[in-house]
C-alpha cells in the first residue's frame, strides 16, 4: 500500500474534462464530483492505494 501524494482534485477534473467540449471553462463553484477530493485536499488527509506490479 502506498500513500498517494498528488492533487486528487486535478486528477478528477482532468478525467471529467474528457467528456467536455474543447476550450477554456470557468467555474464559479466546484463541480459536485470533486467535492470529496477537495475536502480531502483541504484537510490534508492521506490517501492510500494498492499498486500491482506486473513482472
């Protein structure tokens, strides 16, 4: 198990961006799908993930 040290909000937004039109998008409020990750980032909560190595 590893601690995931990345900006989870940026990860969620980039994945959501795959389903949107090309261009610049301005948001006045965070989209609902990023709220759990945003709160985790604000609280600096550690996130764990399992990593499988294929050899």
